[in-house]
C-alpha cells in the first residue's frame, strides 16, 4: 500500500511540476525581452528584477493589461514560487502569446537570468 501511495504521489507531483514550475537552466534575456512580475504590487515593491513590469495575475484586469502587450514579443515571467507565473503563462497562451519563459520564483529568476533584484 505504501508503494502504491508513493507512486501516486510521484505521478501527481510530476504533473504539477509540468504545469507550474520552471526549469533551473540559465536563460538568455535579450534587449527585447519583457520581464513580467506577476505577483501582487506589495510583493513587487518588496523586491523585483531590475526592469520588470508588474502585472498581477490575480488582478481582475490581468487579461486586459496583457492584451496591451505584443503577442509576438518575448516574455520572461516570474512570481514568488513559479506557480503564479505558470498560471499567467497558461492564460497568455490561450490569448495567443507564444514566446514565454517561466522564470520561477524571484530569486530563481534572478539566478537564471543574471538580472539583479532591486529593492526600495
């Protein structure tokens, strides 16, 4: 029974990992890449990647703000843990965006991209 539960937990964890988490491989950020922090404004104010724009994925006007962006652009999206950035990417994919990278959490995104975290 323990073996069955462990196997089910592994399968469930793998599925969740694919949906919301980022990889840990380095990312090349070009001058044209838009860096989007999808955390709340309060989280953004506590420290964010230099040059990032804040579009809160939990905000009622998230879709409206995203629709102002170029669907053909390049986007590097991060949050606190990688979960909300995965949700944002899923929503943006449904809106027709195609070039998006899940940066994961803010520290992971900084490590992967080489972009500093700025704080007030």
